C-alpha cells in the first residue's frame, strides 16, 4: 500500500488522544489485508513532567484494493446520550472512483463504534466540519451538504457558499453555519448605479444558516458584509439572547494577516499578526481568567493574542506540529499544549510545551532534576497558596462587612425618614429615638429582633437625657412592633378555594415561623361562628433578579453617634451573644391563608376581617426569652358572587411570547392551593436533556416572567395549571418539583415523563425536601445549638466572676501587708502560711465553680431541645 503511517492529535478531558493508521499487514489464513486504527491515551504526569500512556485501543479494517486515510477528528455530542465523545472521519477510496466515508466514535473503554457510513462519487476536500449528532458538514461546488446519525442520508442546503468560516452552536438557534457567498443585490437598486468600490464591497456577503430549524440568519449580527472579502476564519466565543435580540462576540482572521474583534456586528479591536497566511483561531481561558486567542498559520507557526486594554500579541512559536487547548495539568483552567516537530526522536510527545502565559509552564527541554522533590514542593506551594487565599479572603470579608454596615445604616436612615414623613402627613409629632432607647434596643433585643430599623440611630443634636427608668420599660421599647409593616392585602379565587395574602414590608423583622393569618366574618350571624377555618402557608419564592436569603451571622455596624455609659461593666458580655442569628431585610414576606370558597358563597355577599397573629420575643434574666402573642388588624376583604362570576379575582396566566404573564400574587395563589412533590432523577449513562425537552415541548410549559425558575403548564386537560421547577445538579442528576392540584394530575405527569426518560433512569420521591434545603436547615440548627451553649456559658461565667469578686474582699491578700514584716517573727510566719493557704483554696474554688439546680436544668433543657432539632434534620 502506498499510504504510509498517519497520525492525528485530539484533546479530550485533559488527555491527549493520538490516532495512528498502521501500514497494511497480511493476516495468516486470510486473503484480505488488514489495517489497524490505533489510539493511545496520554496523560501529563506532574511529578515526572512527562506524558505517560494510560491506555490504548485498536480498530481493524479490511484494506485490500482500498486506500484508507484519516480525514479529520473532533469532539462532538452524541445525540443519543448527550455525552461528548471523540469522533474520527475515515475515507476508503476504491478503484472505480467510489469513495466510502466512515464515522467512528471512541468510548471511554477505548472501544470504537461505527456511527454511520455513506458513499460519494467525489472526495471531500473543502471545509469539512464535525458537529453535534454526530454530523458531518462539507462544501462541494459552492453547495453545502450534511449528514447526521439521525438522517443517515446526505442532505443539501439551499444556499450557495464560496467558503465556510465557522460552524458551532448558538443559543435558541442550534447548530449554525456561517459562510460567505455571492451578494444578492436589492431588486430596487440599479446595477449600473453602483460605483467600483460598491461592487467590491457588495460582491460577497455573510450568510448564517441554522441546520435544525432550516432558517437563514442575518449575517450583519456577526460582522459587516464589507469584511466578507478578507475574512478567512471565525470563532464565536460568546452568544446570548438579550431582549429578543441575538448578541454575538467573535474574532476573525483575515487574508491581510490581521485579527479583528467584533461585538454585536461592530469591530471593537484589531491586531497585526506576526506571520503570514493565518488559517484558524481558537480560544483558551486561563487560571487568571484571561481570554487568549490562539492563531495557527499554514507555515506551522503559532501566536497568542491577549486582550487587555487592546489586542496584543502575547507570545509566538515556530515549527509547531499541533496546538491543543485543554486542562492538561488538572488546575481547573485551560492551558495550551504545543507539540513541536522533532525528526530526531520517534516519540510523538517528546518535544512539547504546556503554558497558560502565567503560572503554568512545563516544557520537555527543561531539566527538573535539581528541582525541589515533588511531594515537598507541592506541600510548600500548597501552604503558600493557602496563606495567600486566607489573606485575600480576610480582605474580601472586611470589604463585604463594611459594605453591609453601610447599606444597613442607609436603610435605617431611610426608614426613619419615612416614619417622620408619615407622622408629618398625619399631623402627629415625630419623636426621635434617644440615646437611651438606642442603647436599650441594642442590649435587650432578641435574635429574631436583631435588625431593628432604628438601631444605632440617634438625633444629631444633643438631647436631654430622660431620668433612669426600669428594665421592663426598656424591654417594652425594644420589642415594640412597627406600626407600618403591611404593604399589600390581596385575594384570589382558585378553583374551589379562596386565597388571601398579606405582603409585609422589609422592615418587618419577625421570623416567618411566628406569623399566621385568620379570617373573621364582619357580619353578625348568631347561628354560626364568625371565625372561618383556613390553612396558613408561607411560600419562599425566588423572584427574578432577587433571592431569598438568610444571613446567620452579621456584624452590627457602629452608630453614627455613640454615647458611652461609664457605669456599665457588662457591655462586652452583653455584646458577644447578640451578634448572631440575624435575619436580613432584603426580601419581601407574604403570609397566605387558604379556605374553602363554597361556604362563603351561601351568604351571596360577605365581608371578612383579616387578622395577623405574631409572636413578639421578650428578654428576661439570664438571656432567656418569652413569647408574647400580638394580633394586628390588616384590613377587610369583600367577596360577592357577582364579582366571582365576572372573574374579578380569578388567576390570569396568559402566554406572552416565551413567558407566562401571571403576576406575583397569581403565582403565589396557584402555589398555595397546590400540593408539592419533589422527585430526584438520576441517570447513570445518559444526560437528562429529555426532561427539559419534555417540559417545553410535550407539556407546553413557559417560565413565569416574575419568577424564571418556575414554569407553568399550558397543556389542555387536567394537567393545565401545574407548576414545575427543574433544577440540574449536574448533567446526570436533577430534582423535579411539581405543584399540582391532586394526585391524579401527579400520576398523569409522571406517566408522561417516564415515556421520555431512558430506561436506566431512577426516579425517587424526596419526602423531606431537597438535599440543599436540608443542608441549609442543618446548618441553621447547628448554629442555634452552638449559640445556646455559648449563651449558657457566658451566663454561668458571669455568675462565677461575681461570686469570686465577693469572696476576695479587700485587705485579704498577701500583697496587702509587707512580706518582710511578717517574716520577722514566728507568729508572722504562721500568719503568712495561713494567708497563703487561704489564697490556694480560693484559687481552687474559682476553678471548680458550681451552679444551682434550677439554672442547670434550664441550660440542660435548652441544649437538649437544640440537639433534638439537629438530630431530626440529620435523620431526615
């Protein structure tokens, strides 16, 4: 056979795959000759600084009267499983000019799989590309053809292209081919009216064609048509759909040895390349988060262009056989692997260089024998890295803490100003908090009341201090409930249920677990009870561009004006246990009550009073808290059969393009009347892309405009109105949450889902919520347990110090009398010994303090309750 050995290099998951086509060999006992396609998996060893072979595989083919070649190789997604696999395109040319092409897939077990094959009466020579499917695309006689594992038939594209500059995936469009073709002049333009420059510019233009949707894309969203005469290759490194408009960022190399950066179709920068005839460009993201553009030249040269303030050539190399981009050293970022031509050595990876133009730099021509031993060097580097990270983390934490203090102070100033404005409008006298009130709020607030809106705010002029008052009065001031914390009262009718919601303002600082609603009929009905039976729910819903978050520990910001109390010696002891368990005020809180609608419609028209019940925390001795129930009137709701018939309070879920236009109240009402189920879906050998396709396709779901994480089902039938939440932990595991009306709807959804899932998928019901939610609950429970123990410790320590101070009365220590005078006589020596013995006994007593039984029982009970809560969450 005339063809000698061939080799191709491909990077895959940090490894280097080397494909070699061996020479023809004759198998004993067989008339046909065989040819082997061999693959070697090479991995970089950081200890030896060399590439070592991990495994290998062989694929044998008949080679009699055939000329076999490797055309190209690339990584593409297998549409059956969603896994990216190496693909190799082979060519078998027969004597009758019939060319057979074969596409092979390489699995992790080094087994080759024949995906598909096809025959042509010509050879593939121009613009051959491998992409998702796997699929093959090529150009022949200015026409575009492609074949995939799904079609297994050669299909043509109805466009004329003189060259293909890029093929890849674009959001919402799928696989897109960007090429250059002859420009189509507008029909209303006179050809003779164009100047010579106009003809040169409009002689060609860019075309974008989406393979899956068979749709033409406007070429100007990539770059102006004027560049079509000079651009030879393109790489799209960023694409996104913003406000229904496609935004593209790309780099292009030209025949004039330039690299040009385009954003949204406009040139943003240009760089002169150091060599002639650039042929391709790719990107790499380094450990310092720098974006590098790697340009390959026909002469075997490589250069890297870096984008800082402008595009600049950062480095260049010559005599390069191949350049690959991957994470070869396992650092979590990409590096460049340069394979140099070396005729003196038969080892294919003997001359190489790994670099990211920063910290990573390995080369085959560097002698590492005199370096630090690998284990010791790694340990030292690890310690230095940890120290540097600790310093950066501390600096970042300080900056975040200062920013949080500043934001909380601004919020308190705004809230106090709003209260003053409200008092002014209502013709009431606004009373600024005095220094005593501020100090009282800071020292005696409960953990749930730690974000008091007026904390740290005092008048900016010297006010007259009130005479000292009792602790109970200070406590009542600290736990006073704000008057204006109800932002909105709303109602909705969903099926046979009435949903009433009260939205609380951000200044409302009580825990969500301590509030509830009740509905009371305003009319006087002697035969029935005025209290309406209802079910309370608190739904934590992540809104678009905002999130529910609880900060378990925040540092209290210093007040603008601080007045010192020189008579208090327990400031430090009171400061320590009050710093944790604060709830951030950056989320809206909505309490919902659900009741049956049918009994209320019997009265034709009914008026209900909405009451909000809460628990107010109150401090007692030894930092213990006592709950006090408070009831607040929220307002009244009117309900009539006429309004319900007209749909006044109905939920409106309409489609607007690709979104569901329900309001936040409509979303909360639907979720409140639904039953929640969560399922964990795990696939061992396939990605879970069918779930998303099932939701958007068969179930006809669209995301809420107010809450993108949840999607609404518009499919006709019983499943209409079901809300889904699909969260992917990784491509093979996710959690599907359903909010449905009843169990029948749930079974219908699960039955439909199991038909699209692969047979190997496992679906498990999560009875106690998602793993992430349980982890957060466990963290909060453990923190509460620690705070309980610490609070008890400080209480005990305070009593021990007070007891010790009472025992050590003045005049009792040895240092109170001159030692020399005591030692002058025998009686003085005896007195000295007696005092020394007393001090020893007092020292032992101070280290072995006891507590009374009541305090011990109180501490043990609180600790046991906290530990029980943690144990329950761990069991779940």
